[in-house]
């Protein structure tokens, strides 16, 4: 089981942006917290290499985003980066329960098909 948590800081003061990721079963991760400009760098550091280190069924990684409380365009950028990282290690990442907020941002950015791709 993999678990990681981060607390973003701004001007040396911690914000409410707590993020955690827990591997519920091989290749299935549950994400909780914020995917925002305030947390993006820390979240990326915490998840870097994670997609290649897990053993999901048939090379598939499932990221359940139902625990994401706040997200902005930096959260969308993280999703695109995770897709890129998974592709580099010959894995497929599937995003489950993408919050409406992130879906709307992806639609405006013209990448909604990419975050909903299943192959």
C-alpha cells in the first residue's frame, strides 16, 4: 500500500491544501484533497515515479478523483502530466470520478477527450 501526504505552503504559512493518495489495490489509487496552484508542485513531487512503480492489471492505473475537494487549471495540468508519465512507462492511466470543476476546465481547454481516454 502506498500512501503519501503533502501540505503546501505559501509565504512560509501552511494553507488548507492537504493532499493524500492511497493505493487501495494494485494499480488503483484514491486521491484526496486539493489539486490547485498552491498544491501542484508538492503533489507532483509526491507522485513522481509512482505510476511506473505500481503493478496495475494489464498495465492500467486507475486514479479515483472523487476525494478531490478543490481544483483549478493546475489540477488539470497534473492530470495531463500523469497521463504523460504513464505513457512513458507503457501504462494506461484512467481517471475515475473526475470532479465537475475539472471536467469544465478540461472542456474549455479542449482536452476533455484526453482526460476521458480509456486506451
